[in-house]
């Protein structure tokens, strides 16, 4: 419409030249318009460049090394931490997604007042809150299912997730992770009387339960497609929460469960009729998950973990996990962190 009106006013070669300039300006305006428009909650151009850079760094990501893709520790506050500290009154808390029914990791202890949340992951949350807000109890816990860990971070429902969450290349495309704080691996859980012997041919014609969105399901799916798992293995039984698999196993609805060995050991402690079958067949590392652009929070958590590994990790392991994983913590200790170059 604006171009048509301008044409009426322009005559001769001078008008043609002016018209060309006007068209060029109009085209530039159209091309630049998307860069100036934003929607509520959408990242600006700087955020887009950051995402592209993150994506580029992940092009060569290998799951076995994914746990090394994190930022160097720092005690400095930044926009994410400032926003947490600026919450008014009773809302001045760290909001953390956790599990509430993983025995010895994050579970409600019925023998405590108010069925208090306890466990190895919960100890770490309190340490992070102490460092950021000066109060280990300045935490708002939000129980989230396995399948909602990443959406809860992306939607801003939580500041972080501390919930036996394995660091993988695929997940790094959606969230940022701290340095690892625990080492584990996938294992098979089945009734003691079961003919299942582990992650092998004994799973043929067996129904296996996993949690939706878990690394266990991704592994079973990939191995069955590649012929490393019997094609007759039924992996269709998926549940929102890992503990639901144990319930289905107890009801006889599935023949086996595949999950992290650390979690499987805790489930075996809850039910003496089941046991771990075979050895761990993967190596995985748990990390604290946060928003991709929360660099200051990632760095702060990594600084907390440096101190926690030296003062606190061992006592928490002794309190919560030694009864199910053994007194020697060495197999569960995370590797010495190596940070992203130039971070």
C-alpha cells in the first residue's frame, strides 16, 4: 500500500531512482522485522546465538563423555541467582524438582514429622540452598515424575532438578547440567525365582518395564533395533515414575525392570522377593539439571560440588546408600570434573 502511494508522486528517472531506494528500504524492513519482534517468554537474538553455539558444541557429543560438558565453577552471582534471591518473603527459596518415592534417594520418610523428604539427592539440595541463600532449608520441593524432569525446567516450574538424572547428549540439547555427582549403570531387576539372568538372551519373550523418558528405555529400544536384544523382548510397558515399575513387577504384569543399578538396589531393599540380575551394562553419571541459559547457576552448583565431594558426599553416601550399594563408595564416585574449554 505504501509503495503504491509513493509511485503516484514520483516521475522520471529521478522518480525511478527514488523508487528503487524506497523498495530496497522496504525489503530491508521486512527482513529485519522478525529480529525485532518477540513474544512473551521467547529468547531474544542473544539467546538464539547462545542456543546455536550450544548446539554446535554438541555436534561431536558422545554419551560416554557428555558428563564433561559443563562450565567451570564460580561463586559469582548472575541474573539467575539474582532472581532467586529477589523472591519476596516466604517465596525466597530455591525451587527444586525431586523424587518423593525413590527409597534412599528422594522419598518421604513416614517415620518423621510431616513425612519429611530425605535421601542422597535431598542432602545435595540442602547443600546448594545453603550456599546460595544461606539457609539449607530455604527450599521449595516439587515432586515431579521421570517424564517431566526436562519440561519442568524449560517451563520455569523449577530452578533445577536433582532427581537421579543421567547426563546424556540428547538431554544436553534441552537443559544444562552440572558436573557429575554420582556414577551408576543400567541393570536388570527381576524376581529371585525368575529365569532372567541379566541383560541377555534370557529377556527373550519377556515383558520389561522402564520409565518414560528414561535412559533405560532409550537403551532397550536402540539395542532391540540393532539386534543386541532379542526381538521378542516386549518393551512396551512404560510408566511415568520408576517406582511404578516395581509395583507392576510385584503384580506380575511385567517380568523384569531395567533401571539405574543404584535405584534398582534401593527397590530390592524395599522388596526382598526381587534382586539385581547380572552386572551393569552401561556407565552413567547423575548431574543437576538447569536451564540452558542459567550459566551463573550452573557455575555456582559446580562450585558447590567441588566442596561437597571433599566434605559431605561420603557422609551422605554412608547414611543413605551404603546399606544397598555396599560400604565401599569407590564404584559410585564420580570422576574428577573436566570443564568445557574456554569456560
